[in-house]
C-alpha cells in the first residue's frame, strides 16, 4: 500500500504531527493520522474509533485514486494517544482487512438501492449477530446503500457480509430507487 511508505518515512524520522489525507480535486479532508515521535497514536476519520479509522483510511487511500497526502508538523500532546499497538501489528490488521474488503467488494449492493428492515425479524426467534444488529440500527436512520456504508462504523466488508446475512434471514427488503 502506498500509505505504508509514507507512514514508514514518518517513523524513520521520528515525525510528530499529522498526515492529512485529502481529496485531490476539492482539498476536502478524508481523515488524519496523528504521529508522536514516529509512532501512530491516533486517527481522525468520521466518528470512528482510532484503530478502525486507521484501517478505513488505509483502505480508502489505496482504493480511491483521488487522494493526496500532506505531512504537517504540529505540536502533539502524548496524552492524545489512543493507539498503543506496534505498527507491525497494525499493518497485519490492515492487510487482513484489505483482503476481506477485496473479497466482499463484488458482493456490495449497488448505491441505487434502498434497504428497509422487515419488522418480522424483531418478533422472530432468529438470532441476530452484533454486525447485523448494527446494520438494523443504522437502517432506523438511513436507508440508501451509500448512506449505510458512510454512517455505520463497521468495516465495508463487514457491512456487506451483514447485509448478505440479513437478506438470507429475510430480515431486509431491497427497493430499487428511480
């Protein structure tokens, strides 16, 4: 992954500051990776937990061509440390998640679908996994496929797999948007 090279460069020079990930065309922020003395200590990506946000940022920076990276030295307080594991462990998690993302990518429903929960699932004896429950909670606020992928904290492949599972359980209904 190209972001790994940038992260390794910051680790070598004991960088303290932020790696901003931006959209090339608009300059809009996608997210931020925060370093202290060359170690990743936090991320800012949507409202996700730091580790999940880091994994999402790495996958998005690899799959989206309209991304640029800006390294910005900044005074960072060590008390903002939210990520404590070594980068080698994080890198393995990112690679595992990326491989799962690639496998599930072809199964992702198209963005022009609306997904509605079927109320029968709440009255049934069907066991709902935590990921499926998370999707059902998201469906209470957002129905469009694109919104579900934006507003749910699960990894993209976890969302796809949960949607497939809910469909098999007949817990959701797909509606084509015009």
